[in-house]
C-alpha cells in the first residue's frame, strides 16, 4: 500500500526585481506610484504603461516584477504573481516583498506622499492587497477582480479608480458591477472608466488615471 506523502513548506530568502524612474525634477517629497504588471508580463512593459499617464513626470514611478519568472515560447522572460497552490503563503510573501520595495525606494529617493498603488489584470489583485495592507492614498485598478481576502476586510481601502475595456471578455461588465457592489460595501465609491478597448492599457484609461492622480495629490 502506498502511503500519501506529507506536504511541507519552508520559508527561503529570494530576490525580487523592480524598476524605478525618478521624478523630474527630483524632490525629497515627490509622490510615489507603485505598479504591478499582469500575468505573463514584466516590469519593463508595465513601467512603459505607467509612463503614458499624463502628469506622472512629477511622480516617482516603481514597477514591481512578480517573484515567479518563466520563459515564453519565444524566449522572453515574463512573470506570474501566484497560483492557487499555497495561496495564503504566497499572499504573505508578496505583501512582505511590496513593503520591502516601498521602504527601499523611500530610503533611496526620499519619496514622500501620497503613495498610490496601480495594477493591471493579475497585478490588479496585488494592487488591491498592497493598498489594503499599506498606508496608501489611492488605488488605480484596470481589469481586475477584488480578491476575496480583500473583500473580507472592512474599511481598509483608499479612493479607487476602476477601469475596464468595453470589449474585455475576461473582465466583463458583470464582474465590474459585482466589484463595484463589493467596494461600496467596503465604504469606497470608486471613480470608474469604461473605454473602447479590450484587456489592455489604452490612452483613454491613462487619461482617466492622470485625472485621478491629480485629485489624489491635491
């Protein structure tokens, strides 16, 4: 008779990769925008998206790469935030990772406030979690569900901008409506934008994000 194996986990140090673009002009009290890419994307691509937002020259931009890189079929290196395996442990690991990144950026660049988190698709769930567990002043989310662990927490989110493309088959109108109900239950009435597009960053969404950031910084 084969006995089932014992499943164990063990904590181990690892290194995460993030990109920083300094504010112009550099200032010790520059606001900080920290972004999280989607599944099978990378920090470089997400930083390029963040840089399209109007008015972000005055912000320190940080693009955080997920801790689980892999190769695509065309040999590009991309990354994934987590799977359902050992999910709770991965959430805790990612939250510690993000807190360490924010701390390191503030030490190096003297970043002040406000602090805003932004995320696209799978990275949107990470942005929700970072905002729920950190001292955030704003949250920009594109095409991402409110994760269950955040939905179960009360009164923890800052002002939110939530967006979707009108032709996005993954983040549907029904999902957005459900998320708006969840966010209102948590005490947040989000700004929303629905633009002509699919599961993607577009100039229309960047314009909405720029307006949101301008309101946060006042």
